């Protein structure tokens, strides 16, 4: 006789299919692999919390919330208006709110967290969540440096937690079929792989002046582990284009494609890398990463 999964087993299943669920939703459908599981009882409901209530964080939260047996128990953000919006989407007044993720992690009723913050705040909440006995879904990119990524992996292993990063393209069937063809040898020996990312951002993001942060935003906490600095609206709206907060489009978006190359070629990391670029398209802007960038990785 089939038995109901335990809460922990169910969480492991949902963590593995969340990316598939998100992909199905983007494609216009809603087919969830976890739907075949028996309906969890009250004692097996997964209490999930969202850390980082921006557009992407709330989008991932909605996909998790649609899975059977998942309840959004809390939301957390240093931006009060965003947190209020997420709370309403999550269920209203029954959902707890926190302005400090460390306080949220002290709540023993929470089983797992979604880390949907901007990139430079991905790793610390992930490590703290592992230490607190929570499982984690963390958005990509995992960190803004190699050392950060290593620290997150080390924490997941040390505390034996389930940690999934949001590189959901691996779940797409056409990528899996492509990997199967490539790895079969039908294309012969492959010595070079090229990846392109083109997006239309002209004339760029402009150069607004520094100023006072808007009401409800704890700017110092938002900056967090990065060097202390004045508020600028572009640092919020386009955070991955700043050295202190991200790695530009070549990290925030292209990480998906690098990941697929690694999957198809059966490799994990390059032995060396070099790159060049500059501002060749944007009008005057105060953002820092170049708008045109080429990189070469050797494996």
C-alpha cells in the first residue's frame, strides 16, 4: 500500500520540481510533477517563507504556493511596501512579516525559505538558513564571487540541507534532448561552444543623481555586506549593473546558458577565463558593468 510522504520527503520532491512548474507556467500551462503525490495532511504541510519580495521573489513564491501542501507562512524584506504586497499575495494577515531575515529564521515553524533577494544578498541568507535547519530555494546567480558560491555549497553539505539554485532551464525538455544528442557523439568532437545574449536596453539606464532613499526602505540593510555608499535609484532598479551588487548581464542572465553548456559538455568549471568589454551602446549612464562584453572560458 502506498503511504503518504513525510513532510521532509515531500519538500525534497517539491524542491526538485519547482523549476519545472515555473517553466510550465511560462509556457502557458500549469502541469506540476508533484501533483501526483497524495494530498499532504495538516501535519505534513510545508511552511515556506520568502526572503526578498521583489518581482522575481514574488513570482517564485507564487509557483511554490501553487504546489500541493505548501503554505506561505512568512515574508521578509527591507522594503516595507514590497513586503506588504508580497504579504497580500501570500495570504494576507495570517502571513507573518519580518524586516530582518535572521529573525525569520528563528521561527521553528518555518521548514524552508525562498531567497529571492538581489544577487549580493543571496549567499548569506542561504548559509544562515542551512544553519537554522531550513531547506532553501535560492535564485540565480548564487553569488557575486567564486568564494561566495563555495561557501554556500559548503554550508549545504555541512548542515545536510536541500539547496536548489534557480537555473531551471535544465528542466526544459528541449535542453535535455540537446544534451542527449551532444553526449551521444552524433555531432562528433566538439572543440568550441558559443553563447550569445542580446537585449535591447538602448539608450541605457541614464544617470540619476544620488539622493535620499524612499520611505519604507532600509537602505543600509539593503547595501548589507557591500561597502557603505549613498542611495541611487539605479542601484535598486538595475542592481546587477553595479560592481558591488552583481556581475552584469553576463552573470545575471547568461548564467543560464553557461549552465546548459556545462550540462551538455559534461563539465563543471573552466580552468581559466578572460574577457573584455566597454560602453559601446548606452548613452551616458552611472551604471558600471559594460553594455558590450565578450568572454572566453577554457576547459
